[in-house]
């Protein structure tokens, strides 16, 4: 029985929700290991749509244990609202089905205020394109050793001391940005009130998961965003504030790396990105707007963010980037999603590398100025006119669609384990079962 990590292998929005739901139906534990509620998963289960942001995808599956790990930064007020929303949809959530690591750092209202103020004050070209939900400042407080963590909510004296330490840092920052000082007493009152809703779910997650592993239970590790938004290996500084790559799964819940048996990378059959930052294969016209192919991909793929509603930038499949993320995350197999969006294109393009100042590169360089100057080197491949939507076997696919998939495998140097052909959970071609590999 394998334990599986699912990681987005592009800039996020690869369709992880459907695949995680498909896998979680066969897992015993679903553990979220990084990120905040700045990312979202849309799940379609028995015709019912669930939009999750902080909750692990497994909560919609009865009989599963869902875990929020210490690698996550948690907005407790958002979580309480999200729990209420999914309960209204008929989902049962209790301390028996949901656990939060006691050492999980909290996102406070002051983090969101700081996040938005910084983004508004940023000069042109330096905006990151954050969601303004406080994720970055919350991670800053974590590494600055001034976080309020879930366990701190259980003791008033500890909580007040933690708040005082945080405000020693935040009040001078706010003054510099023209924001009034934090109302200390009001913040402490807010935290004490929310504590009664959060503490029942608090648990030593590291201990629980290690016991589950020893008992032979299947654990599915779920992240947010995509590997190209990783704080170390993404397109810095236009990245998220945590490690997204698969290695974080162990640290983010407190379980050893030897407990990870299979890493599944989720890869869209083309490329999209939300927010600012380099995007070599983005399809733009002379005015910097989506060209006809880019517009077509966006419309056919319904490319709007689950969390923000922002329209995603669209481009051709970038094999060089995916090959890079397969290496940094140790991806053993990929799930290729949204193949059906490519139906009807006469010709398709795949980026196989970049040209930089006259040199050819097979990876995206680290330096931001070099990334900005990289131009894609394309390989053209014939498209197909038949529909692939809803295909559940290789026999259902047009010959040229199969050629496209096989070429992607060759270029990224990683096999396709699953192929997704619609948002419906069962419209999936299984090549390799990650849990049984």
C-alpha cells in the first residue's frame, strides 16, 4: 500500500481537485501539507460542486480522516465559515473526521491588512499579484518566531505574550505604511472567541499520522498551488511564500520522507498562470492581450481562478518547465488534465527549450532578468478534430491525441499515470495506480 503525494507541476490550477478527490476516495487519510486559503480546489461529486480553500479535499468523502498540517498557515475565521458552508451541503465535519496540527501557525486579520497595503504600495513591475489574504506575512511571522499557533489558543497568558511579540514587529511596519496601530485588546478578544471553534480539532498530527502509517493505512498528501510557485524553485519573486514541491509533504505534517512512496504530478495539457511573473509560452498579440489561440484556450478551459475569479493567462504546453518540476519534486508519474481543451486545434505547439542571448537552454534559468529574456523554442505537432471529452480508455482517443500524449512523455522524461478528459471524476484513463505502484 503506497502513500502518495500529489503536487501541481506547473503554476497551479492544473486540475488537482478532481484527481485528489479521485484518489481520496481510496485513501484512509488526506493530509494538507502547505499553503493557505489563497488556493482553491473545485470538486464535482455526484453532480454536486464543492469549492474548498482551506479544507483538505477528503472532507467530502465519508469515513476519511482529513488533516491540516503544520506546513499550512491557517485563517481560523475563514476555516469556520468554510466548515459551515460544506455542512450546509450535507457534509459531516467533526473532530473525528478533521484534525488540525497543534503547531499550525494562524493567519490573523493584521496579516491580510499588511499584505494588501504592501501590494498597493508596490511600484510598477514589483507587484507580486498576491490574493491579499495574508499568507505571505503569516509565513514571515512563522520564520521570524512570532506566530500565534493553534496550541497557543488554549492558554490566555501564552496567547497574550505571543500577540505582544507579534505587535512589536507589526506596529512599526504599519506606521511606515500609513496604517493605524493594531488594537491589541480587540485582537486578543477575537482570538479567544475563535479558539472555542478551533481547539476541538487540534491534535498532535505528527503522532497520529505516524501511527496510521505503521498500521498500514493509505495516506494521501495534498498541497496547494504548483511547483513553479515554490519559494525556492519557482519563478522568484513571483511565487507563493512556502515550499510547494513534494519534499515539503514530509516536513509539512511531521512524517519522515521514507514514508512517501509515490509522487504524482498534475500537469495541464497546455499552460496557464494567474498573477504576475514570467510566462515564456504565453499567447499574446502585439498589444499584449491574449491572441486568438490564447483566448480559445481560456474560453474552452473555463480558465478562471476558484479562489479569486481572476482570468488565467494561457499558453502552449511548456515541456522544459514540466521536466524541471518533475526533477525537483521527484515525480514518478503525471496526471495529464484537460486534454479535451485541445480538441479542434489544427496545429499544436510544445515548448522544448528556450533561446537566451543566442544560446539554447533546456531549462528556465534562475535569474529573473534572464527568465524575462527567454524566448520559447517550439516543436509543432498535428492536432485532431475529434472529441476527447469524456474518454475513459485509450481506444476512445484520436490517434493524434495519443501521439501528443506520448510526445509529452518523451519531452518531460516522465510517464503518464493518469489522463483526465473532463471535470467529471470518472472521465479518467488509468495507466498506473499510484496507490498500488
